[in-house]
């Protein structure tokens, strides 16, 4: 589950930077994720990694951007995490494969903090 590692990196960076900026607690976090990045995995990883930190209990607001795919055979689809085999999407019509790198599919947009 690569999503866990990506969320872990983000949480670790926040835990280093937020105290430097006088944050006592994070009330809300807003992320943007690509449709291939599992929202369930994001929520589970964030909950596990934030436990016992200033991020624990923060409200997660998650926006989703669709990863639209059009195969050379004409098949069109929004790719979700359920459509992937590892990092690969396989066209259900012709079997063509496309690598999907979820690491570019998570962006921290905003934080609401208590100082």
C-alpha cells in the first residue's frame, strides 16, 4: 500500500514544521487526491499516523480529481484505486497497460490550526 508511505511522509513533514510556526493543534486538514489514490487508505493512514500528535482528531476534508483514461482502442474510464493491479491499469477492452503513479496524486491544500 503505497498510499500509507505517502501519507506518512506528509504527516512527518507537518509534525516537524508546525511547531516551528507556533501550532498547538491542527483542527482541519484539506487534501486533494487523484481518483487512483484510495480515499479509504488516506483516511486510515492519517488516523493511524496522527494518533498521539497535534494532528489527532483533525477533520479531514478531501477533494477528488478524476484520473481520466482513454485507451488507444477507444475505451474511456475514470481510473480509481480499485482498477489498479499494483501500479498498473489494464484496459478491460483490449488489455493494454498503463502505469499509474499514485505518489503524484496527493496534495496538501490547507490547514486550520490552533495557536
